C-alpha cells in the first residue's frame, strides 16, 4: 500500500507518495493548491480528478490523502 507523507517547508508543505515528492501545497488555508512537481510522468486525468476534488474540499492534509486515493494515485 502506498503512503502519503507531509513535510513542512516554510509556509508550504511538501507532499510525498512512498518517499517520492509529487508536489507542494502552497497558499493559505482555503486557497491552498497542490503544485505538481515538474518532470513527473503523471496521468493527466488523475491530476485533473485530484484538482477538482481537492478544490471542493476543506483543503486539509486529510483531504489531500482522500483525493489522491479517489483519483487513483494510491
């Protein structure tokens, strides 16, 4: 099973799946976004599904994990 971890980096949070950085959460609480790491070979449909779900969420770390799972990353 894949695991999601979070690492604070100043005002941002680095998001990893199984130790590999996939992106960075930036912005303030209700405007947080996941900036996907450039150079990753990610399925565009999964990225779009995550972005839509996360945009409608409370933007918490729990929401990141839940939406990654729904989009098929986990």
